[in-house]
C-alpha cells in the first residue's frame, strides 16, 4: 500500500484524525515542513492541528483535483508524490476527494480510504472557529466566501455520505483502532484520540 487517502469536508476535524496517526513509524513524514503547519486554539488549547501537505484547488498541491477523475493514474500519482522524498506510506488528504471516492476506490484498490464525517453545521462552525479565511495553511481562498464554503461543505458531505452508505466499511473508535485497521504501526503513546468524545465519525474502506 503506497497511499492512504483521507476525505473530509472543511471543519470535519479530519486534520486531527490525520495528526494522531501521522507519527506512526509506517508513515512517510517527508512532507512535513514548518511552513506546512497551522496552530489554533479552537479546542481551548493552542496546539498544532494542521501538518504535512494538503491537496485541493488553490492549495499548494492538487490545484486541478476538482476534476480528479479526468486525470490519468500517472498524472495523479505524480501530484500525490510531489511533496515527498522519503519512504513509507504516504498520507494524501484532499477535501475534494469527497467528490471522487469511487474513482479513488477503483483506481487504487490496494490503498485504504479514511472517511471523516460530521454534520454540515458542525463542520462550518468548527472551520470558522479554527480561523476561517485567516487559516495560514492550507490556503482556502478558492472557497471565496462563507456562503460558498457552506455550499461546498454540504455538497462534499452529501457525496461522502452516499459513498459511506453504498460501500462496505469498518467503523473505528479511536486512532489506535484506526492504525490497526490500516495495518500500520501504532503512533507514539502521547497521541491518542477518541472519536466519539471528539464528535467525529470515522470509517475506513
């Protein structure tokens, strides 16, 4: 398995799901740069929440991923691999993956897909609380304004939930369970996340 794909709408708390498996010894960390981090205090504690590369229109990588399923496998993998120089499994996360989950499933059947699901209003509210258009990484300018962001969150969640209901999946309760289901080594002990406590639903395909 070369890639782990992560799909979730803005504000789904998908970055926290990634953060709490990212330091597994099985993962390629070479996409980590200080310039690819973002700290916020939305949880009540100022802490690192965004780390590693993100792929999405208008962002550092994946500018054309809104038409992902029109690209060849080779074109996609070239873009997936751009921020990496190391070894291990590469986590590739994009909000617009929500709209292209069948394409990911069919094109990379050997790779796992993590689905992160929260209610539309919870997503929008959390994204605003985390900094909205002042978030320094990744760049959300492509989403233009709050009204359009709300519309895109609704659309991405709709497609994610359709895929969620139409495919066989495994529910996971916490990041340790997620690592086990992915077949990767557990992250260090200091990383622990219970998804129910964090108001997140996480499944793996």
